[in-house]
């Protein structure tokens, strides 16, 4: 036994049992649950002529929905990046009452069903809601406008940057900051030239995750968006609308665009992960 | 620049890291803080650097109270145990960091920074590696970059925390010698922390031995090694054998055998513990007088250039003796045979007080 | 003991009047940052929770209770539970199997496999629902055949379960894979040299090492399975009392301007979310303790 282990010990194969059956089951599930359904999207889209496809994905109403969705998602992810760094920094570096509770609550947007988040936010910012009551007399309309879309996206993207930056700050070698201090750097120089560059990959990863989530988000947005075509209609809603009108081809075409964008974001994330490890020990 | 530590105390919660420590490091010296882990040596170093506050006492740098100044203003170079290099900067940028964060008024221009950095890289023999990142360097190279980075700002004091602790034995040897030479060249007041007595003995001008938050002895390497102030220092610096004997009429006895002592015995009679280094025991087959202890050979082991002999003496205690290989070959000891052990330079301590 | 105390000195109290230096921000900056965090998190986390429960209880306990025991609400809860009962064990088993073969072995294409497992995470829920309509819907690939055999999947319970399985597919696996990778293979190899069989090794060595991570993944998977809205909304058909899950029921009540009932049912989901968060925090704490103990 020991000898056979030694013989195979360095290779990945054969040292532990069960590779073939577990791998087989994994691939089977992956194919049935994920790959086959997703591929139907492409097969279905392939039945369209090129002109039909372009007509479906580049109609004015669809283009407007991209603008709203991606524009709001970008702004929301930027908001998340900025606030996420502050929240993560505060939670890791300072001690104040209520810190643990807030830390645990940061994941609420993950755990709270999106429909619940949607009706709650809509309720708060409606003209008779807690904040709507205050904001509307000031001329700030949030509910049923693109601002509401941004707000809902900020809510659902909130945990991403916090949760990617937090571990980096927690494991940050305090000696590196001390070294910079001994070399004469002031607090701002240490943050901007030593700490921030080292946490930047995590910020970017969190930003990308928040962006991807915001682009695909449906439940928390539809209640607060107002869903006016050309103004506050997001792409996922448009897909559902087309589906309800039995425009399967149109829905599929737009969905393909969304899926391709998801793939690109995923690719970007993987590259990002490699890039962020470039200074790590080899 | 000199360093004075005056009655410094520091606690972490219930743990007293330093208790009333006073120390002075004259300008230009290379001093080792030597002690086991938890003895407070690193805390002391961090206090000098301003990375840790004191609960009591004060630190004087060049005769001036340093407490109003934080780490940034003290102008001390600190080399961390794990180097704390900036891993997103290459070697050049690491070394240049201290110069480039200076206030605009005192900051050298780009060209001056460049020439200063390369001057330092030359000193550490790493000019050709200026564009490498820390992850691409060996441990010894990282250590040298950390040192160059600390030296770039021309610190008034250089502090090194376990500078060779994380290195291979061979690299450690080389770097030790190199640090000694470097100090002889640039003569900046330096303090380094180590738990390795050999390192302290080899590199330092002076050694400060610490234990449990207190300074237990300070002096030159030979003073500390040859005249340990107490059993702790004796035990910590080099290998040592213990004898449980007695003092009778001012003479040390072990099972009726009189033992030679390195310091004249004074004080009362009673049980006492004798300390003798492993290389201060001679073994012979024929006794050479009244100062011999009969013992049985329990084991003979070659350890590099030395031969270690385990003995069990008549008093029932183990003795470890280091012989040079020549001597061992002449003796050709067999396990089980009876020999005579003659200790030289035995030091007796009663209740931690030296007699 | 020492490291604890060191930690205390590492992180200042936000309001302690500690001398600012190169290692700590000035008091004003600290207060500003803490203030920003408190404001932001109150606005986005505490206020919604408060608004939700106060809205749900705005007409008193009676109304609240009535909204929850209404037959449609009860049937929605039943369906949500059924969905979770199918979905969580399936993904749990998949997660364990997939993490065994990806974390304990090396093979070409490994990172591609992990990426593919993660894929549903980055697909819009609406698109996830759509693909199942394309496969099983009336116009879909299997539509005609399913209709001929009188099997309903879309606009019926199986469709809801399938869409939920897709959406929650990566949850357990993505928690377990990094954890099992970090554990390495040595302990399993040791067990094998001591004569344990494959399954024995798994149940007595591997599983105890990852149990908290596993529980963590299950909690997240369950929370999402019970709360999924977008994908389920596409495949359900919104038939009251038959194919409505709790989140869909919330939507219907809300769109009927029955706000109290909508928020009452929603508060149930919010409670579920809070319980999940509490459990998650607990398992995280356990996981951390376990890792500390193991190190």
C-alpha cells in the first residue's frame, strides 16, 4: 500500500479513490442542469435570420433598455465600490458598538428574497413612504424613475465589494504599514501607495461581481422602476414582456445578448483573479 | 546616534512584556538583544522605533526625548523579521519608497533618487535585480532589499528584528558576516533582536540578554559568555551541564569529590548547583587527582566536527561532554566503560545567587 | 494570549482619543468613516427591515395573522417548502461529489470545470427561467412530446423545481471546493495507508473537516431556493394556489394593492433571511474556530 502510494504520490491521479465516478456524476449533472438548457438558447437563436436577430436585439426599445440597465448597473457598482471600501475598512479597522451586528447584516441583500427587497424599497421611496415623504417635496423622485433602479442595484450589490475587500484587509500584514511609516510615509501616503494598491484587485473583483449581479437583476428592480418603456425598463423585464407576448424569438435573442455579456464578465473575473495573484509567492 | 532606554515598562493586558528596562546603546555600536521568545526583546525594539507606546519610562534618541515623535518622525530604519517588502513594487521602487514620500521641500529629484537607490543596490550586490518583484527573490535577497530600503532614508538608528530568523542555515551564515562587514563600513548605531546565541556572539559588539521582560545581563560577547551573571545566562548561551552538589567549608563537593571553581567561593555552606560547559570537561581513563568524577560512558556520537559523549556519573546525573575529534580518536571510548571526568571552570549558584 | 492583546492594540476604538500618527487615522477621519458606514448601512439595511415589519403590522396582529393563514398563502408556503426539499438535497449531493473530484485531484481543464459549475451564478435569473421554457415549454424542444404524454413541466411544479435547481446549482460546491482544496490530500492518504476504504475515508476524515463549510453552503442554497423570484416567475405561470411560491405570492398581493398582506407574507421571507444570516454567522464563526484549531 505504502509503496503504491509512493509510486503515484506526486501525480494527481490514482492516489485517492473515486475519481471516475464522482467526475462522471459531476459532468452528468453539469450537462443536464446547466449546459443543455443554456445551449438551447443558442440553438433557438440560430434559427433566426441575421436580420431578425439584429432587429430583435437592436430595436430602439431594446437599446434603451440596455442603456438603462448597463448605465444604472455601472453607476451602482461604482457606488458599491466606493461605499464598500469605506464599510470594509471601518468594519475591519475600527471597534465601535454595533459593529458585529452590522457585519452580519451586510449579507442581508444576499439572503433577502429579491421580491421582498423590491416591494420594501418601493414602499420606502413611494410618495407616502418613509423617505419618499421627505424627498418628494424637495423635488427628488426616486420611486418609478431610473434613480430607483440605481438604488435597488446598490442594495443588491452592497455585499460584494465589502465581502471581497474585508478578508484582504483582515489578512493585511500590519508590518507592511509599519515599514512604510518607519520610512517616513504619512497616513495618506501609506494608504494611497501601499494599502490601496494591494487591495485594489479585490475592489475590482467586487465591483465586477456587483456589476454582473445588477445587470441580471430582476426582482428587486421591477417594483421600484416604474417600467416605462424607453425610460425605466430594464432588459430582464423586457425579456419577460416579450415572453408574455409569446415573442419567443425576440426574448431568446435578447437573452443571448445578456448571456454573452455574462460570459464576458465571467472571463474578466477569471483574468482578474490571475492578475491579482501576480505578486503572490511562486 | 545613541539610544537611551530609561525605566521602560510595557504591558499587554495581563502580560508584562517589559518591566522597568533601562539600557544605553552608545553611538555607532552594533548591539544584540538576545533572549528566548516572549522575553520582550521585540517589544523593546518596536518601542525604540515608535511602533509601540510605552506605559512607563521613556526613550531618548541622541539625548532627546523621543516620545513626542511617532514612527514616521523618528528616522529609524526598521528591518522586519519577514521583511514586510511592498510586494506590488519592484526592488527599485521598494528601496526608493522612503525617499519618494519625503515632503516636497526635502525630496531629492528623480535623478538623485535613482543614483542613491543604485548606490544602495550596489552595496547589497543586487543592481542587476532592480526590476524584480519580491516574489521573484530568494529569502536572502529579500532580506538585503529590506535592509537597503531601511538605509535609503539614512536613518539615525538601524533596528533589525530577527534579521536572519527565516533563512537557511548557510545563507544565514553568509548574511551574518555580511552584516558585520556592512556595519564596519557605515557605522550606524544598530540594534538587532535574536534568539540565537551564536548569532549574537558572532555579530554583535555588545550583547544584552533579556528574560521575562527584564535585562539580565549586558556586556561584550566574551564577558557574557565567559562570565554569565546568573544560571539563566549560563544556560542560554551555550550548552551546559548541571551538578547538584554541596558547599562544605567553602569547598564545592560532589559526592565527596572536590570540584574546581572558576570564581572563588564565598558565602555559606549548603546545597548548590554547579554549572559547567560541555567543552570544559576532560575525559581520561586514569584519574589525574582529587578533582575527578568517576563516570560510565553511555553513548558516543559524532556531531560534525565534534564528538559528543554521554556520561552517567557516580552521583547519578547525566553529563554531556563535547570532545574534539582528535581527542576522541586518541581516547577511543567504548560504551559501558568506566572513565574519569575532570570539569574545569565550574560555576556555583545558590538560589539563583552567584557565590 | 499575547496575540489577542496585540490585536487590541492593532485596532483602535473608533472614538478613542488616541494620538494620530502614521499608523492611525486622525480622530476626525475615523469618526467620518464610521459615520459614513453607519449612515450607509442604516439606510440600506436597517431601514428596509424596519419599514417592512412596520408595514406588515400596520393594521395590527389580527390582519397580519389573517394574511398568513389565508389558503393561497398557505399553499404558496407549501410549494416553497416542496421546492426546497427537492432542490437542497440534490445540490448538496452534487456539491459534495463535485468538490471531491475537483478539489482532491488535479486534471487538465479543472479551472474550466469550476467556472462552468459557477456559471448559473452569473446568469440573469430571467434568462435561467427562459432556457427552461425553451426546453420544456409548449413551443420548446420537448414541448410537443410532453404534451402528447400529458406531462406538464412549465407552468407547473416541476418547472419551478428545475429552475430553482439551476439557480442554486453552484452554492454548495463553491463553498466546499476551496475548503477541500485547502485541506489537501494528506489526511485522506494517511487514512488509506491505515487501511480505510474510500467511503470510510470520506465519511470519517473528509466530511468532518468540511462540515461547517458544508452547512454554510446548505444555508445559502436554502435561502436562495426559498427566495428565488426571477427564474421562478418566468416558469410558474402564476396560478394562484397551485404554482405560486411565497415570493410570487408577495408580488401578486402587491400588484393587487393588498399591501398589508403583501408585506405580511414578505415579512415571513425576511424572517427566513434573518435566521439564515444568524445561522451563517454562527457557522462562519465555527469554521474560523475550526481552522484556528487545525492550524
